[in-house]
C-alpha cells in the first residue's frame, strides 16, 4: 500500500513540475473559448491600460547655421569612379572589381601551369612547378599523395 502511495506522489510531483515549467516558456499563451471566458482566464475583449510615458523634449536647433560645415565638404570621400571609353563616369562596383581580379589570377595560374606541364613532359624539369594559386597537378591523388599514380614502381632486383 505504501508503494502505490509513493508512486502516486512521484507522478503528482512530476506532473506539477511539468505544469509549472510551462510558464517559463518565454512567450504568452492566449486561452480562447467559452469556458475560459466564463472563468475569467481569457484576455480576449479586455481593454489594456495605456502605458504612461514621460513627455519628450522638442527638437534642438542650433542658434545659428554659420557654425555648420558646407554640405559635401566633410571628411567623407566620394566613391571611386571608372571612366568608360565614351567618357561616361560610372561608380566602381567593388564586387565586380573583385571578381575580375580573381578571374585574372585564375587565367594567369592556368597559363603558368600549362607551360609548367609542357616543360615537365619535355623533360626540362623533374617535377611540375607550383603556380600562383598552388599545385599545377591535374590529379587529385597526386595533390594528396605527392606521387603520380601512373608512374612505374621501382622493382626489386
């Protein structure tokens, strides 16, 4: 008989803890329905009190505008401007400029690697040289292991 009393107590305590922790959810729960309206638990239709705010100060205007700098003469600099062939001046787009520079470096890397592979195949160099962006090897396995997969292994004699 005491076992069932302890089990009931544990279940009651666990359910009470679960119900009490639901209030800590961090958001408001709105109860809707006739039963909640009758018991006074719903907040639908009730007027909320207006918050009382302090009166704010008005705008402060300087006594004279002579002390203010001339618009456009401040430390802010104008954005860089690119002049087109027909004489039109357009602002420089930094993203486009960045992508053009990246494409130029990639083209330079490809040209360098093509020449490096040709020198290696002609026997003028023992290894394929590193390009501006890294390895010129086309094989992923060569980049990882450092050895060519197709090279003949030395045989034991």
